[in-house]
C-alpha cells in the first residue's frame, strides 16, 4: 500500500501536540461552560432580577461599603500601557559609528570611479571604465556616470558623502528604513542636475542602514512603569444606592460590584461542574484525535475545525436551553448539523460529530432514548443526503430522518410507558424536526460554505456550466486546450467514481486546470493548428520556463475570476514536481553536442550528467488529495494517448500503465491519500473510458457508401 498520506501516516509531531492542546482547551472549555451552566445557581440570578445577563430591576447596595475595583484598575492600567510608544535602542554614539562605517562603505563602493578619473585614459576608455565601476547601477545611471567630468564627479562625491553622513547620524529605525532611503535620495542638493541627483540617490540609498531597532525589553519596562503609576480605583456606595440600573447589561465591572456586595453568591456545585468538564474534555480530545488520525485535511484547516466546534456548541446550547422540558428537545433540528457537515466536509466527519452530539444530547436530557433519537435520525440523513448536489437529496434525507424518528419514538414507547397523546406529540415533534433539519441545511449550507471557505456542490455545478466566462474564453481562445480539458474531465470523473473520491470536484478541477494557457495559447501543442511549433526556435531552458509559467498564470487568472480555493489548488498540483522529460532530454543532447563529444563516450555521459534535472521539474506541490492525483494522471494519459499512432486497446493499456508507473516511481503520490488498489481501479477506469472515446467505427464497403449517398441525394431532391 502507498503511504495513505504524508500527514495521515506521519508521527504525532510536537506541532500537532501543541495544536491539539490549544484547540482541545478552547473547545473543552467552551463546551464545558455550556454544559456546566446549571452548576452555578445563585440567589440573584435565580430570582428573576437578572435575565439574559440584563438587570430587570434596580439593584441597590444592601449596606454602605467601599472597595478597590480590580477590573477598573486593570482597564486603566491596560490603557496606560497601550499609550506607551514602542522603545528603540538608538544612541547618538551608535549613530556616529554607523555613519563612519557607511561612509567607509561608500568610499569602497566608488573607489573604482575615483580610480577611473585618476588614471590616464582616453575619454572612450574612461567612459567604459565608469560604466562598469558600480555594477548595481541602472543603465540610465551608468550613462550619467560615464558622461561626468572629473570636477563634476568631485562635487557629486562630496554631496553623496554629506547626505549619507547627515542622514546616518540621526535615528534610522529598522521599521522605517525604506522611507528613510527614499528621503535620503530626495535630500540630494537640488542645484545638481536631475540625472546626477538620480545617480547619487541610486548609489547612496542602499548604503543607508538602520541604526535603531525595536527594544521589547525597554518597551515592556516602560509599559510596566506606566501601569504602576496608575492609582487603584476605589468605589464607595451608601446603603440603598443603585449598584446596577434596570435594563443595564452586566459587564465584568458590574459583576465585580455585585460580587463585592455578596449579591451573586454563586454557590457552585463542584462535583456537577467537574463531571460536565470531564465529559467535555473527553469528547473534545477524542473528536480532535479522530480528525488528526483520519481527516488530516480537516485537522490542518482552522476554518474546518472552527465549523466542527461551532456545530457541536450550537447543538449543546440548543439542547441546554430546551433540555429541562419533556417535549421541546425533540423539536430541536440537531440532524441539520449532520446534514451540513456531510455536505460541507464529508460523511465520516459528520458521523463522528453526530456521535459526539448524541452523547451530549443523552447526557443533557438524561435518557438513552433521546441519544438514540438524535444519532439514528442524523445517521439516516447522512446516508441519504450524500454530497447534497441536488435539492432532491435533502428531501430524501428529510423523509429518512422523519421515518427513523418515528420508528425510534415508537420503539421506546413500546418499551416504556407513555400514553397515546404523548406518543402523538413526539411523532409530531420528530417529523417537524426532520423537516426543519432539511430546511436549515438547504438554506444555510451555501452561506456557511462561503463563510468558512468550503466549496459546495452547488458552486461546483455552477462552475461546470459551459457558459461560465472562463470556460467560454477557453473555448474561443484555446479550443485545443478546451477540448483537452473536457476529455480530462471525463477521465477524472470516471476514475474518481471508481475509487470513491469526489467526481464532481475532479471534473470541475479538470475544466480549469489549464486556464493559464490563455496567457500564451500558441506555446502549447494542442493549440498549434498551423503546425508551427514555437519551441523549435527556443532552447530547452526557454521552453521549460515558458511551460512552467502557465501554472502561475493560471493561479492569477483563477483568483481574478474568483474561483474557489479548492479548485485553484489543482492548478499547481496537477503537475506536481514532475520532470519535463522531453526538454530535459533535448538539453542533455545539446550539452553533448556543445561539448563536442560523441554519444556514448565518457565525455558525453559527463556532459549530459551536468544538466540538472531539477531545472526541468515543475515547482509543485505534489498532489495533496486523491482528486489531484487523479487529475495529474488523467492529464498525462489523455495527452499521451492522443499522440499514439495506434489507438487499439494494447497500445492504450500500455500507455496508461506507463504513465501511472512513471508518476508512482517519481514519488508524485507520496503526499496524498492514495493506495495501490486505487491506482489499479484508476487504470481500469481510464482504459474503459479511452476505449469508448477512441472506439473503431464500422468500415462500410465502397459500394455501400455510394448507395447510401445516392439515397441521401434522392431524398434531398424529393424534399424528404
């Protein structure tokens, strides 16, 4: 078996450990806080004086008292710290030393210019020497330097020394170095001609260096000092004085005030809070470890982790709000989360999140029945919604959820004690929750996909429409590439279906993988209808550079047309780091020819070996997904089979096997979740598709053709 993925099979690294710890802590704390909210009752919070964190009445001080407000003091200290400007380590002595050092660097830079003026040379020879005296100058500045007379140079030299010394002695911060260099160029004496000023600026600007860097220790000390100077804030209230006004929202400052006067008195239940906390920690850890182990693409995407976390938290909040009622929890559309995750991520991730939600639901409501109700209904929805490519998928999922909900409720009613009225209410709740789940999923999955940067099936279907502006451009400007992309799309879709990958994503990615060829259509053989090949007049290195550029051009064009990132990722990955063997071979032959060696001799072998293969490889990255690997193979197979003189089954099969073997041996699949079994299925899918594309037609005898044409002409003449 191939390595299923570099990330999937890799050891649990320190980076993974840190990520797991941070995300688990945040997720577990958030989930634990939601679950344990009922472990913190209090007289004030339970009396109705505060509802939804807003005071419903004026809350007055029960006695006269004063206290030092840690919240307000901290807020003012934070303000004082924020007002302290960043500290830098510049000193006049450092400025002087830096100026002397850079003046010496200037003299070293222009030493060749001084030597050219000091030497006894003809004007022409001096001009040549001056042009080459300072290599990094632009052509315009070289021309200006070569045209200077000695006295002009001495004046310009003195001005450069003056300007550099004056600017280098004052503070030049590393964060403002670019602005300082620009200002240095503008400080050259205005009385000099503009071309000489430009020459001086080009010489001295790069010599200006920073002499002042940010000092975090000094900055922190200054901020600590500013914070220490803030006097503690003290509040005093008399008995009966209003602490919190009616309608006022309780912020940290007001909560501190109520706590000081003993009005909160939370009376926590430590054991209950600890139990909820342990449950949250266990579920969060197992969920995240599962994602690391089996879904590395989700594990490494912050937006996907955030979506999963928010889904679980949303379900927990909804169930916590309704969990103390006997009927309301059954109306909560928890299956909507399962449907959304199945469509936006995948069914496996949706299933594990559904299992987590079901455990939470059962713990909140306190019954195995409700845990089974949540899990089995969501599972039915995941099975039927598939990838959510059509509205009918959601309708089927809703029907399946409703049926399962009804069965689960009926089953537990038969096992327990519940009257007919209660059963009918629960049946209504189950069907309502199913409909609401499908409705919420349909109405929100596109919005959530855009919000979290996840490409949805609806977006892909829209991109597959031939009327898309970019596809229209491909058709009109690069018809060969357009036809190639369609063929690759057919191959990729069939192969993806064969191994259980995403066929829609593979097909759409194939349509757009070569859009970079729009920048230079005639550089690619499929668009050279006239038979003239531009690469015949280029060196192998130039051809490789030209071919490589279509990847970068494609990415730029994809962003310009706002293609999803999931599709853009295929543009560089479909080539991976593959070797452009044709041009590599041409370069080796050329090296042998230039060396004057005969092929097969040691000199020829050495000359060919000197050609670096890395220069003829694509920049990558290698395919990161099964769909990208399929596209790489489909791209190579389609182009190679098209070039065959014989497109019989043995030739096609041999070519497909060779392409797959070369990519495999080249290590192009080392970073994607692909197995040898997958490659076998991909090969057979390609061969079957190609045989259908290049099938032989019936060869009619010549007399049969004449007969058919005669009949057709007769029918046309009679108006048939």
